[in-house]
C-alpha cells in the first residue's frame, strides 16, 4: 500500500476548517499532520512534513499563505475567497519558479455548485438576460460570494464569446445597491440570512420564459468530496488550477 498524503489544515478552528479536519482524519489515504489557526507559525506545516495544505482562512491572509507554502514546496488547496486576477497572476508567476508544486484555488468545492456554474456557462449564450443571486449565513465577511463572482464571470465570458450585447436594463433611478454589484456586466445580489448556509440562484431570461439554476449547500459536509478530490489530485498537478471544474472534466 502507498504512503498516505500528509495534510495540513489552515484555519482549522473555523467553520470550514473543523469540517475539513474531520474529513481528512476520516479519509482513506490521507493523514492529518498539522492544524493551524490565526497566530500559528506557518513553519509548523513543513516541520510536520505536510505535502498538501488546505487553506480555509480569511481573504486578507490567504494569498500570503500560498506564497509561503509554495516557497516551502508544499502543494496548496485553497477554498478561501478574496482572489482576483492580480492575486491569481502573482501565484501563477510564483509557481513558474517552483517546478512541481501545485495550487488549486476553487471558489466552491460542492459538486452541485460546480455543476450549476458549468450549466450556467452552457446556457448563457441562449438568454437575453442573466442575473445571479447568492444567499448565505450572516457571519460571512465577504460579498458577493466568490462563487457568485466566478458564476457571473463565466456567464459574461460565454455571452461575449457568443457575441451577445449588454444585458437589457432600463433602470435610471435607483437607491445605491438596489441593482446589486456589476461583475463583468452581470448583476450579482447578496442575501445574508440566519438559518442559511450557502445557496445560489442563476436566473436566465428571455421573452416569455425563465430558466432558474439553483444550488443549495445545507451542510458544510457538501464541500468535502471536492476538497478531498483536490488534495489527492494537486500532488500530481503542478502549476495553478482555478476552479474545481478542471478536476471534474467539465468544460471551463
Ligand atoms: N471554496 C469553498 O467551497 C468554500 C469556501 N469558503 C470560504 O472559506 C473561508 C473560510 O470560511 P469559514 O470557515 O466560514 O470562516 P471562519 O471565519 O469560520 O474560519 C476562518 C478561520 O481562519 C482563521 N484564521 C484567520 N487568520 C488566519 C491565519 N493567518 N492563519 C490560519 N488561520 C487563520 C480564523 O481564526 P480567528 O477566528 O481566530 O481569526 C478562523 O478560525 C471564507 O473565505 C469562505 O468564503 C467557505 C465555504 C466553502
Ligand atoms: O463563506 C461561505 O460560507 C462560502 N463561501 C464561498 C463563497 O464565497 O463562494 C463558497 C460557498 O458559497 C460558502
């Protein structure tokens, strides 16, 4: 039998961190060797001999964590939000100087959410209108969600590739925020409600019809199959991968 993959979890006491620690401990072929929280020294990841670190921390520290891990030759699986083209570009460039090291950044590890985003990209070219509504627990610190941004970017790219123009919208008078955030021309709305975990609705409209694509994470265990898949794959996937769709063989 092959040796287990040695895994560290960053943000281990958080909502996702605690679920990830449990999932790694229960997974075949993985061994939890370090669990770090705010204030812990990242050197304990390498001291513990971790091959892969999973980051579920906070947007303000996740990029710096990844650079430290890459310098140490540790593969990274990142679920923390807050990434943009500039921060992803810096990690991409860093990885060119660290051959063999892999980083997977995924805004959502729930298989249904990744499929919903893929379906939305596939459908987007056939609809005049598109808007995204994300709904989360009120303890979430960022809005809109990383998933909603990724969804809107995918829809916008599909619309552009199909030669569609701007989404129709006659609004000229509005309260600030009433039409949500503009992500590449696609409106994104964020709801924060006690009782929710993580939910998204993608609304696609034509005259006389609407297609709704909805995904619900009712429990954080929904993210774990995707996290474990990424941990197992990242060790043989050098460079930067953005989005779990690439590991599931879905069209990007
Ligand atoms: N990709 C995906 O599928 C998913 C992504 N997420 C994202 O994951 C992130 C975490 O979410 P969630 O678990 O709900 O948030 P929490 O606030 O529950 O957890 C974050 C944890 O990170 C800790 N932390 C802060 N700074 C550091 C640091 N420098 N090193 C190590 N740990 C640190 C915090 O500690 P302290 O509280 O002491 O500051 C806290 O325990 C968010 O960005 C969220 O959007 C969430 C769900 C799914
Ligand atoms: O903070 C959360 O809870 C979640 N964050 C991620 C995001 O911002 O997209 C993934 C999921 O929506 C849960």
